C-alpha cells in the first residue's frame, strides 16, 4: 500500500468505519495527511479573517472523524478496545474548557486544574503514540483479519494481473510479427 492509497482508503472506503483493523502504515499515513492538511489550511485561514476560521474549523471536524476511526481500527489491530482513543480526546476538551474558564475568571484553582488536565493529556497522548507504533497482532484476532495479509493478497492479485497483461502483449507481438496484415489499421 502506498501513501496515496492509504489516504484514499481512509477518506473514501473507511471514512466512518470503526470495525476491522488498520495497519501502522495506514494510521501514520492518515495522521501525517491530517497534520499537513490542517497546517496548510490554518496558515491560509490567517489571511481570510472570518471565513478562514470557519473553513479551518469545518475541515478540522471533517478530517477528525476519519482520524479517530483509523485510530480505533489501529487499536483493534493491537487487539485493544477502540474506546481507549477517547481518553486523550476527553482530556483535550477538558483543557480547552478549563483553559477558557481560567482565562475568564482568573481563578488559581481552575488554572491548577487545567495544568493537571494538560499533564494527563500529555501522558495519555505519549502512551497513545507509543501504542500506535507497536506492531499489530499477527494473524486474525477478535476484530478481524490481519490488514498486512489483506494488503499482501491485493498486491499479489495486482502482480498476477500485470503478468497476465504482459503475457498478452507478448503473444500479440508474436502474432503481429508472424502475420503483419491482421493488425494494421486500414481505413475502408
């Protein structure tokens, strides 16, 4: 599977699908695509005051859904429950809420709670990154077939199709050399 194929797989075929498994390459490819895309949209949105912020927020929400789904499938590949992905997400939401509240009220206790939520988020985020880089369960597990075996089967089928096409072209050229008049394009 190539980078482009992995992105298209997440965006077209598995946009909202949390069942099944995802390989490390599929997850990291889409995560990189998410970061690059959001960085570009954010940079562009700074030049368009109100509309740019709206475009950034919409693209973030739209691309966050398949990112969470591929994260859940990646956890399934590790034979873990997909709900683990909710911990960093919930802590990030708490940080935003507490941070906004701390800025508005300027209360030290809320600032301290925000700090501890940020530490928890950092811990869970690092643990999540560690989990995402681990190799998946070999063979089939409770969440489905091994995504690497599926990729190898697809590659084998593509190779067979390319070999068949190559043999067809060789036979066509051989027949063409033997009887050149049958393959000419004559206008009648």
